[in-house]
């Protein structure tokens, strides 16, 4: 007799939190409102939101490391980030909770912005949620590789590499885009995802379910039948 093993479900088979859409709409609304204040230079708030080395580190206005993730240079910049920000906030929140997507996500945004701004000139301004988006990508993809054990390692890596090439590697160069923020964010997301998995691996593994089925070995049955007839 042979035992056939069939994959049924794992941690990613069903959402764990119902607040995914709410979190995604909340963060997009926050980005829109913050950006509107930033674009309206007639108000006193506009000049307090963006971050560069001079204003943030030299002048000690460290809150800018947080607020600059929510503002965008123009409506085109906001729209280009909105789809991915919505999708990733939704999925990361739905499976891992808002404390990961919104809490740790934007705390990591501060780290990303700090690292990137320190590499730029005094008055080079960094705005936008791209670093956070790439953080969420790194977090999601490394956990996908760790959780989907029903597939071979090669298959998992090929899928992740394909997503990385198609969605995360730019096809054109834009001098106004901070590619450093993208890849610092992705690397931090990957690191945080691995740490998360190390602490949560037993909980995550508890959702993995396999179905076992006994399959008759017809050659063995034929042999036994021949012996009984002889």
C-alpha cells in the first residue's frame, strides 16, 4: 500500500484580519490629505512636511523623517504610488495585521528615509511612500518563500524573482526617482520578514494542513492474488 500526500492549505490560504481594506483606504486618504497640504504653499504646514539633510539633521526637525513618507511631489507621483500602496497595505494587513503594515511599516519608513537622506546632498529633498512600498514588498515576498513549503524551493524562488523583475525593477530611468529608497526599503522588508518568521514560525506552521490517502499498490495485490491461486 502507498500513502499519497496532498497539500490542502497553509497560513496564506485565508485572511486572518478583516481590517485590510480599511487600513488601505486610511493610508491612501492620509497620503492624499498630506499631499494637498504640501502642494498648497500658502499654508504654514506645507513647509514642515518634506525632508532633506539640512532641515532634518542639521536643524533637528526629525519629525520630517516620518511626514515625508506621506507627501508626494505632484498628483502623478501620488497616483503612481497609490495602486501598489493600496494592494500591499491590504494584503499585509489582512494576513499579518495593521501593526505590521501601518505600525512597523512607517517606523521602517523613518529608518529608510534616514539612511537615504544621509547619502544625499544637504538640500536634496526626499518625498513619497516608495520606500515603504518596497519594504512591504520585501516583507511579503520573503514570508511567501518561507510559508509556501508545498512547492519546491526552486519554484518559490523563480516566482519571487519573476515578480521582482516584472514589478520592482524599473524599465526606464527617472532622475527624480530615489532608487536608493526602493532598494533600502526592500532589503529592510526582507530582513524584518525573516525576523518575523523566526518568531512566528510555530504559529504559522499550525495552519499548514496536508491530506493523506492510502493508495492501493496494484502490483502487490496482483502478486498476492497469484499466490492465493497457485
